[in-house]
C-alpha cells in the first residue's frame, strides 16, 4: 500500500499545504504526516475536515506519495507541480526556497 498525505489549499493565501502529524498545516511536503492504513487515512481526513470547518483550508484530499531517503515524493505530475510552485518561473515559489 502506498503512503498518503493530506493536501489542501490554505484559505488566507491559497498556498498548497500538507497536514502534519501534529495536526498543523505546512507548506512543505516533507512535513506531512503520512497514512499507511485506511484507518489512518480516515483519521487524517477527519482532522482535515475540522480545518475546513474552521476555515483554515479548502478542498483537502489524500495524495499518494513515495518515501525516498526519508523524503516524500509526489507520485503524480499534478502533485509534483503543486509541491514545487509555479512551473513557468523557477525563481519563484517553493522551488526557489528549497529547504
């Protein structure tokens, strides 16, 4: 089974964010709290639903990731782009701020 991380968009600025294991939201995929089982997935989505109700994020969903050398890697082209930032200006967005 693939690992999954919850992603959403933060409401105050529209940035892509990831739900952490502590229930916070981070702009960095590697901070995401992964789910390995359907029960863990449901718990993450429940926590995300509370953030939607609190008007912190919009449209949370599970995205499959791989873990290589302790870092998460999105498995779809869409999520690769969302994780990096604007694809037309690599000097802007997250790809310009690599941690």
